C-alpha cells in the first residue's frame, strides 16, 4: 500500500511516505501495552489536562492543520477549519466530563452487599480510519479512549498520510506519553497481524462495508471487541406539509458538504408528490450556483473529490444508473479544471431494477424520488441495505418525529442538519455497522464493565434466594 499525498485540485504529487516496518509495529505494540499498565494506576485527571492541551494546540494550529487536510483530500479550506474546531470541542468535552462519566455505577440488588459496575480500560486498540474527515475520524475514537486509558495504534487512509502525522504530532506536543497514539503506515496484512496480537484488545473501524467485513472477520477470529461505522445511503424525507424553500435550503447544503463525501449526508431525497416538481427545480437552482475551483480559495463553493479513483468510481455509477433508466435532471457534464471534479448532479427515475438503486453514491449526486404518502416514504427510506442517518422535514415537528421513529437508522434529525457533537451518539444499523462512537456510549465502547459486589461480612449462604456459584 502506497501512502502518498496527491493534491486532488491539481493532481500534483506532494509527498510519499514509507510503509511501516515490523520493528515499528513491535515498538508500537510494546509501548502501548506498557502505557496501558501504567495508566491503570494513574488518575484520570492527569489525562484530562493533556486532552485540554490537545484541544488548545488544535486551535492554535487551526489554519496550518486545515491546509494539510485540504491538500491531502481536497475539501474546502473553510470546511477543514470547521473540522479542526470540532476536534477541539470533542477533546474538551471528554476532558471536562470523562472522569465523571467513568465513575462506578451502583446497582440495586437483593444480593448481600453493595453491587456496582466499574468502567475500566481494556488495553491497546487498533484504529482503522478513512480519508473524508482526516482529523475528526481519529478524534471520535481517540478522545474517549484516551480518557478511559486505552492506548491506540492508528492506520489511516493511504491518501491522507500528512493529516495522520499532523494529528499524532499534536498529541505528542501536548505531553501525551509515548504510546498514547501511534500512527503507522501499515498495510492491511499488517493490520490483520496487529489485531491478532494478544496485546490488542479492540478494533474501531470507519470505512466501506467491504473493509468492515474484512476487519470484523479478523477481529471475530481472535475474539477482539470491535465497532464498525460503514457508511450510509441516508434518506432525506420531505413530507407533504413541509415548507419547500426551507427543505431545499437544507437539502442542497447537506448533499454538497465535503463534495458529498460524507457517510451521513443525505443521498436519497424522498419527496411528497405535491412538492416534487417545485423541490426539483429549486434544488437545481442551488446546484447551478456552486462554483468549482481551488479549495483554498474562499470563492470556491464545490471542491474536487478526494482522488482520481473516487471520481472514476462515482462517474461509473452515474453512467450505470443512466444506462438502466435513470434520468439526469441536472448536471453530469465535464468541468474544465485539471482536478478530480464532478459536476453536481441530480438523478431521477431510479427504480428498484436499477443496479444503482441500493448503492451508496459517495459524491455530489442527489437521487430524487416521488412518493404519495408518509407510509410510502417510510417504506422507501427503509428499503436500503444501509441504515446510518436520515433527515425528515415537516412544518409540524411532531408529524416529523412520528415519521422519524419509523425509519430504520441509527440517527434521524427532524428539521435539522444531521450534526456531530460529542454528546450525541454516532452509529448505525444494518449494513452501516454496529457500535456507537461519541457520547457516553462511545466512552464505554471499549471498557470492561466489571461487576464488583462488596459484602461487609463474609456471606457463605444465599439469603437472597439466588443461585450460589462455587
């Protein structure tokens, strides 16, 4: 696997990075295991202070870090700056709240003695992260597990190596001990070897369904706890009572953010028939206004895709959809720029026989469907192999809530962007994976939920009437 930065705006090779060696992997595992044992005897408050320093350094170096991410994978500089700030917010959140959230949980029990659940660290974790949010994807796993006391090894995407190095450098400069986060330019075979190592106790992956299946299979073989966030083909449901202008104003922005390369961005727009034609026309009007160009330029409003490979894959999906009956309502024309640009595109008339009906179109493409009832909208939203997020738009928030309850995903937002904040759990169902990141759930994703029962006096009987186990 070749780790290299190729600027998606101008196709220039910026830098290549050497692959991880066997010695580097062993050092990472040894350092992580030693730190895990050391952290067990140290107060959480020590790590909270370091995590606050990480947040401060992220903000101090915000512009530099943002430029690195933009050159790595092409997103608008303003979006990269926002990503760095979100990482700082997540770090501060767990620094402020982690110790309280990890306090033992008492259990009311008929058993003799006091019962409680301790939330303890488990050991070294393997992180496998994607390119589309090169800092945030790391921070979602790093911040909670740093507070818990689980050292981490990172295998980042091969096209965002500079971002991985920059994040690791911030962690080190903040005073985190060696082994807290070790970035390795590892191959997938090496990742499998790391997961198999007895010093590794868990695996967190964000990526494709295929990648998740492969890593989860290895994790399962070695009985390693794992969490999987595997993308989505999220529905954006516009109910018949929605304000169409508000719906469109939300729709074009969620679809075009990060050039449409977001797991949780709306990809399938399911619109009530009384609003369908107006929605399409106004969505097209907004797409037409987008300006492709240098993502470092504040006048650019649509960035290139992250790589030549990604652009070619998406173009092939568009072509396949059209060849099988889909109609291009807008877009799908070449852009006269050297980078990996795809014109924002609107597809309609995609039926279930179309090979692209169930595919995730990861880029600036909107699929728009017409429905005649709430139930038809719900059924279409749920007719997906994936189930990550979704949005419902209605003038009546409770109407929207009732529909949202019936959509089979891990997250649904009514009349709002699908946002990520540290206090909100992140994750999906079905082919979108399992487990949750962020919030209290993410904090406990890789903890040992240990039961401890303490009786004041030895109790050799079974007064509670339960089963005594000897």
